[in-house]
């Protein structure tokens, strides 16, 4: 009789993570985390998608030619990529929660100043 580990006969000192996750109920914390992740992805993608609708108005409002608007819009995407690299590294060093909080502070401050009229 073989004592080698296989999917049907796992080794005695291993944990069947897939089995545990398959049997776990999808409610409570796991549901909350999934919903918040989807919302974060929707809001993250919204600014990129909304610029497509705003671009024609930007062209006429600021009197810019279409070829001049391309690099301006690309700069936003480049900034997002650089921010992702920087905050990814910061998250690895300082912790994800600290990095996320630090990334939200500038926009939160800007929103507060906008409301106060500063």
C-alpha cells in the first residue's frame, strides 16, 4: 500500500485549504470583503471611463485640439501606474492598511477644502 500523498489521500501533516474554502459559507466577512472589492474596482474604473464622455466637452471648453488631449489623458494613466508601484511597495513595507489610508488622505483633504471653500 502506497503512503505517498495524492489528491484523494493527502499527507497527514498537510491542510486541505481548497476543501476548507469549498465548505465555508459565503456570508459575513467573506461576503463583505467581496462586495467592497467589487465596489472599489467599479469606483476605480469610473474615472477612466467617465473621461471618455467628458473629452468632447473638454476639447470645446478649453479650445484644445484632439491630438493635444491625448498626452494629457495619458498622463493620468501613467500617474495611476506610478502610484500603484509606489503604494504597492509602501504596502509591503508599512502594511496595506497604512498605505491605503495614506493614499486616501490627499483626496480626502482636497474634498474637505472644496467644501469649506479654502
